C-alpha cells in the first residue's frame, strides 16, 4: 500500500496559503472568565480540507487565549465516540464536531448534553440536530447540482461512475443533488456507485477494481476532491484517463492544479477557512450568552477548466 500511495502522490502533486482571520471580532467580551478548553474531531485528518480547517480553528482559539485539543478517528465512528468521551473527561467546555456517520454519532451527542458541553457541528450534519447548538455547512446539495449541470452542458449523454460515502451526510447530499439534476434524462446513466469513503487511497483501490472488471464509463463524480484524485490516480496508472470527465467537490489546491493541468474537469469549491471562522465567532457568541442561528449554509462555487484562471491555485476560496 505504501508503494502505491507514493505512486499516487507522484501522479498528483499541495500548498496551503493560510488565511489569517482578524480576531478582533471574535474575542470574547467576558475576559475575566477563565480560558476555555475546546475539543475538535473530524471524520479524518487524512484530508487537507480538515487539516486546514482545524489549523484555522486552532489559530483563532489560541489567539483568544484558549486551548484546542483535537482527535482523528480515521473514519471510525465508534472510535470517534470514544474520543469524544475522552475529551469530556479531559474537561472540554465546547466541542467542534464533524461526524464520521451522521446517525451513529448519537451516543456521543447524548454524552455531551449530559455533561452540559455545547456541540458545534461543522461541515456535515448530525441526524439528531437537537443536540447541536448550531450547524454550519457548505451547500452540499447545490454542489452536486452544479457538477451535474456543468457535465450536461459538455456532454449530450454519459455513463457515470459515482463515488460516494454512505453515512457521510455531506457527501450523501452532494450525490443526491447530482442524481436529482440528471433524473428524467435517460441519456445520462449512472453505471455504478463506488464507496470511496472520501479518501484518496480507498477511492484509488475501488477505481482499480472497477477498471479490472472492464466497466465502460466517461464521467466520474467524486464525493470530494480526494475521492476524485484517487479515481484520477487509478485511471492514470492504467493509462485510461483520456476522454473521461472527472469532477470533485472541495476546490482544494490539489484539485485546482489538476483542473489547470487538464486532468480534472471541475470541482465545486467549498470555503473551509470561512466555515472555521464563522463557527468560532458563533461559538464565542453562544458562550457569551448571545443568540446564534441554528443552521448556516455557506455557498459553493463551480470551478472548471473554463474559469480556472480566475482562482488562486495555492489556497482555498
């Protein structure tokens, strides 16, 4: 696996231009209160999207004189639940949560409620949202819609591979937006779904299995950019990428470079640094006794070969 991951890295190629949020608007009004200890957990840290989101959260928390501890459950919901229990034992006073599975995270949500620790959901929903103070998410459904519309402008018919991640609500919504947009158009056929789990290596393996089986297709929808890049790596290693439109969802630096080089067709861009900044502002407002919105949806932007020159390749939108 190590050798194959290195090969994929050689095929693909990451730079983050970190955006620094001015903290003046996010500092807490009640300075006499002691330092807060926040916890954060993401479905995986094997993804630049969450790495950079966490770095932004950590920067703002520390600029306010507070502490952030974070955990990586590596796509294992049972492990994430256990890690949240551990963070509660460590005395966190607030939790930033990106669940592995939007439904089976429920025991951890109940534990946070019992411990009177507020939960701030970021990037993807939880099913039991009554346990969350707020959720701040990308417009995931629209991301899928935009990918489908771009594909339909460029192809009169297509055989499509969808790479999803069942239980990850954000990716479920992206796929649903795509599926709903092509519904009723028999010229666009989803030939199979692969469970890429939102990770490059998993998606590469799944795509290689599909190629070994001789499947015919000319479009790939990745549930996020690592998924799309994993599919691309498998196609390139088998010299089968020509004529296949590959779409991701993230607008990551890696994804944009691949679009610029002509290897990916497009990626619907999220704004992870903005999500982090707004989540911190809302969390501090809540802790200061202010009302906050229950649900915030952040717009997404379609980046394709047609408009890639309008975007910074090195950073996030």
